[in-house]
């Protein structure tokens, strides 16, 4: 099959209605809801130090929680402020955390991957960004080769030509631009106004500065969107030819996210319209040669994500799909999640608590989990299904020294109705995701989630579509 059509998707509305319940996106397994407060900073410290024996390279995630204005759809951990002192105070504490965390890891472990997320990392001014990168670069050992992936989430409203040059000079080689939608009415209704011309100018600047990859984030399901308006947004985006597109479903959960109460529910497209927008988007991106990686990610055939899918190094992580699966992830900043060896950990989500704990000279780890052998096996099942659309039993058995069909006999029984509905192919050799199942990957993965029944599914998860 030609690139772009490599992974067919079949829209079966009846099946989508039936199977598309709320469920995790499986950016980790177990998911963050299973992290426990009984996990202590001592547990984290011991695990981090023990991980040095592995020699695995490092990946750093740095959370910058500040934004200048509120986008009404937002579900991120952010602080809307114009108070420079507030930002400086956080940056001082972040610096302290960087020193404490870096002391746990051998300097021989190179940082192959770095991601600045938020909030708005580009809220920081040039001097603050320079200082932060210099601090990270002196505390950790940055990989200096071309293989490293240093990415930053960019709010186009906060970056100009000069700043794009600064980001390149600081060593970032990947950008993720928050676009969401180019339609003016949609932009007004979510309080995020940015012109297509400005975005185009930044893309040109990024190309001039030889960024390796430019990714656009779009959201469907926002107020006033229709197939026609979103089609125009896609036309504008495709003119700029980003290397990747992440197309997220807007989950309206106003009980959880206060800002969403500013959205007029009557303006939100009906589920049927959302489905049509998604259907049209997938078809249009396939016709423009983008490969559907899975869930919500699309990439040009020459992009590293597609190569990683081909060579078996694609993974799910907290940014969605990613390469560099071999790294230990160190989370820095408020609410940041780390993943080191067999442990997941998360910093406190409260900025006040984050700063207080660091002020007392302690690490701000709030919760975490040490996964057991069964979790690791299930995590690999979910990864294979979500990243590769296929799980071959013999390969899996030799990787984990188990007999898949007896180990998962109950799950295989629970998969039978899904096979009867043609969401998966189920044979004596393998499980495959069918074109009908590709949109319902979460529901298929949920069959292997042993923790799910213990989590009250009370709206904390969003729907896939
Ligand atoms: S969407 Fe991004 S820029 Fe907007 S409020 Fe949320 S974190 Fe801030």
C-alpha cells in the first residue's frame, strides 16, 4: 500500500456508538490514576540511583505552567498570570529541583530527548529560556549528536522571528505549534486568536533555522466547528506542510475544568458532526500522504515517527507517540511525570506545594507506582496494539517467557465479541487491529487493563471520539 493509505480506517457509526465509551489514552500503563501517595521520595531516590546501573540514556520533561490568557477548552495544569515575580519564583524552585534531580543520575547518561511542555514554555522570555537551558546543560550531559530530539511546545502568539532563532541556537530541533483551529469564529469562541499569516511566518522562520520537525496540534469538537470550517483549517495547515499533525478530540468536562464553563454548550458540534469531521480529516490527510500513526497522530512518510513504527522503536509516552523508547524519563516541574525503570512518579500538581517542598530541601514527588511483572507484560500488549496494530503470540512469548494464550485466556474470551464485530482479527497466531478497530484502539486496549475495574469511571477519562 502507498504511504498515506498504509493503514486504512473504516468508519462504522453503529460500532463507534457501541464501543466508544470513556477510557484512558494509555500514554502509560498503568495510567496516572493508579499512582499512589504511599510512593515516597525515598522510593524515587533509591530507584533513580539504582537505574544508573542500566546505563540507559535520559529523556527530560520540563513543565512551564504559565500562560498569558486562558483558552477556554484547556485541560492542562496552567497558571494564567502577568506577574513576572511569580514566574521568577517558580523558575528559582525549578532550578533547585534540576540540581537535586541531576545529582541522582550518573553524568555518563546522556540526555537524548528533551521536551518543554506547559502551560506555555514560550511564555518565558529570551533571558529566562537561555538561563534554563544553560542550567539543564550544566546539570545533565546533553547528547551533542544529530540524533538527539529536543522539542518545545510553542504558542504562536508568544514567538517572533528573533525568538525562533533563539530556540534553534539553544539546541531545540523540534517544534510543536498549538494551532487548534484557523477559523476566526471558532478562535473567538475559545478565546485563542492567532492568524494563519502569523503561523505561516513562524513556520518559514523555523524552516530557515533548520528545525528537523514541525508539528501542529489541532482540536476537533470545538464550538462552531463544522466539516466545512475544519476543512478550511486543514487546507491552510496542509499548505504549510507540517511534518506531523496531532488531531485531538475536545472533551467537554466543565465539572472538572472551570475554564470550559465559558464555552456555550449549544455551540459545540453534535457527536455526529464530530464524527464526520474526524472521518473527513483522516481521509484528507491520507490523500495528502500523511501516515496515520494511531489514535490521534499523523506524520509524513519520511518522519521519524513513521520510521520508528517501521523499525519497532515507536512507543506511547506522555506526549502521545514518541521515539527513543529506551530512555528513562525524568519529570521536572510542577505536575511533571517521570518514568524510570519500573517506576512511574509524579510531582505535586500544586505550584504552592511544589515551591514549599523545594524550599524545605525535599524533592516534590507526590505519588507514583512501582509496576510489577504483570504490569510490564500488559503494558507491552497495549503498546504493541496501539503502536503496531498487531501482536504476534510467538514473538510475545519469547520476549516475556510466557504462553500468551494461557496467560491471557480470560482476555482472549473477552476479545471474541470484538472479533465478531470485526474490530480485531483473532487467530491462533496473532491479534490484529482491523480498519474498523483503528478508531477504537482504547476500547480494545482496555480489555488488557487489570486496574480499570478498580477505577471509578466517573468522567475522568474522555471519549476517544
Ligand atoms: S491551551 Fe495552552 S496556552 Fe491555552 S491556556 Fe491551556 S496551556 Fe495555556
